C-alpha cells in the first residue's frame, strides 16, 4: 500500500496554521541535523568519492615519492 504524502496534508488551514506547521517541521529538521551531524558527516565521508586533482591522487607506485 502506497500513501501519497499530499493525502496527509489538511485541505484547508489558515495562513497562521500553515506558518506554524511549516515552522514546526523546520525546527524538527534543524534539531535532527544538529543531533545527528557527526553520524551524517561520517556517512557522507565514507560514501562520497573524492574528486582530487590528478597531482594529489594516491599513486600505487611508491617510486615516484621522491
């Protein structure tokens, strides 16, 4: 069973209610990001390949070090 996200939103709400609802979710997102920042950063670092310039990439041949 798939639920469309828009089915969860109330049809008609006041402008003030819309403001408070969106502000509530923005605050939750901000708190989640603050709380889990280290874990998120670690995940991103572990799963994002680095696009280093050719001169900075690790070489398998150690003869070129000096």
